């Protein structure tokens, strides 16, 4: 079975397709500084839409999602953006974890797996 990689870098690939499964690396907001958790989440979800399209799929085929937020107090704010984006009836298995992220301007990072 072939493996396709998109946005390949020296450390990681942003998108990996193996068979009919699409794996995304963690996605953070493009310009996170000064943005609220809602704005960062919306930005991340738009980027995820683009990555899924590149791989030939979309959010209706999500299998799982792992969401990292820097402060669990912002959970409702992140969820409001997520709820406005997710496809009703096609919700993935999901976990949300409070964690330190790679740089202080990032408040949200989301990683998903989808079917093709």
C-alpha cells in the first residue's frame, strides 16, 4: 500500500495518507499572536479544511481529533468554535488536553485523523 506525504519538511509531514486513512500533524493558527482562543480555533479549523481537501477528503469523514489547549478555562470558547465548524452527525472520537504548546502565542493545537 502506498504512502503519500504532503507539505514534507525535514522534521515532519503536515499530511500523510496511507490507504484510505489521512493523518494530519498538529495544526496551530497561522498568525496566533493577539488572537483569542475562538479566533485561533477558527483559523486552525480552516487550515484543517484545506489539508483535508489536499488529501481528497473533508471534515464529514473525521475519525478522531486530539485538541490541545493551554488553559482548560478556555474550553468553552474553543468548543463554541468547534461546534460551529463540525459536521452534525459526523462527529469524531475526541480528546481535549491542557498542555504547554511549542510557543507562547499558541493557545490551541488540533490534530485529526480522517477517512478518505
